[in-house]
């Protein structure tokens, strides 16, 4: 039974390990940009959220490595270490996507406020928000031993994040579709390319996040309702395949903005 329970985690691990070069590439390009522009240049909030997201994904790869190794060597301590690292990244992945959506919402719906937040005050708010996310991650890891508390906290976070993401995404899409000054009658052919790119970006983020949120909610429900049989564990781990698009969307959008994505001119 232990081997059967490990089949799904191993398949997920084989997929996630293939994403490691992508995550390392994002950090490498970000470091090159920072070194080229110098400390005087302000990195965009979206890029900073992406870097922290990638770091979390790499921590998740390490956690999955420990977890799978512990399963096949029957090492309970190693399994707990891997589970703890995975518990560390789970809320962070959700919250960094949430912060990205809020940042894009402000940029489109409240551009004046967004321009003010790009200065020193906005950077402080961004750094405080990132610090709070990491604190929540460590609190979640500490709740790993209390399964019920972990399940309830994850469920509340997922529901709250889903509501906020839907609100931000729908608001941004409404503003982007609505004709601006001089675009009479809502003729889409006259909408500039920047609005079109923003439209497709928001659609990609919203789709990936909703897929992640819905699959995570279903996973949480299985942990609460199912009896813990081998088949249930395989089904629960299989649901994590639906979280892979959300791990890809921010790194790929970063590479697109940096002009490093093959086949993309802009």
C-alpha cells in the first residue's frame, strides 16, 4: 500500500523536476536585469512577486524530493520533513498569485493610485506584504502536525483568495473591454495592443488561478471526507496535476516581458 500511495507523488515529482530549469532561468534573468540596471532602478512589483513565487516552487521541489525518498525508504522522519516543506509553500503560492492580481487590478482600474505606489511608499507596502506572506507560510508549516487546523486554514484562505481574484479579474476585464476615449462605439479593432496584451494576460492568470483554487478545494474536501484508503490517496495526489498551470503562468509571463520566450516578439 505504501508503494501504491507513492506512485502519484512520484509522477508529480517527475513533472515538477522538469520545471526546475525554468525557475532557475527566471532567477538568473532577474539577477542579470538587477545587475544591469543597478540598485537605483526599481524592479516592478509583479517581477518581485514572481521571484518569490519561483523560490517557493524550488522549495517545493526539495520538499517533494524528501517526501518521495522517504516513501520508498520507509523513513517517517524524511516524509515529515518533505510534508513540512510542502506545507510551507502551499499558502505562499496562493498569496503571491493573489498579490499579483491585486497589483494588476490597481494598475488598470486605479492607475493614479498605482503610479503613486510605484514610489518608495509602495515599495514598503510591497515588502511588508511579502514579509506577511512568508510569516503565513511558516505558520502553516507549524500547523502541519495539527491536520484539522491546517485543513481549515487552507480552506478559508482558498475561499478568500478565490473571491478576491475573481473580483480583481472581472473588474480588470471590464475596464479593458470597455471603450476608452476616442475609441467610439467599442470597436475592438481600435483597441491598442497594450490593452489586448493585458486582456490576454489577465485571462491566463484568472484561468490558472481558478483551476488551482478549485482543485485545492476539492483536495481539501477529500482530506476531510474520505476514509484514507489507498485509492483515496491516489485520487487526492492526482488532483495536484491541476496546480501545474499556476506554477507556470507567472514564470512564463516574466519571460515574455523579458523577451526571452521563444516565438514571442513582445
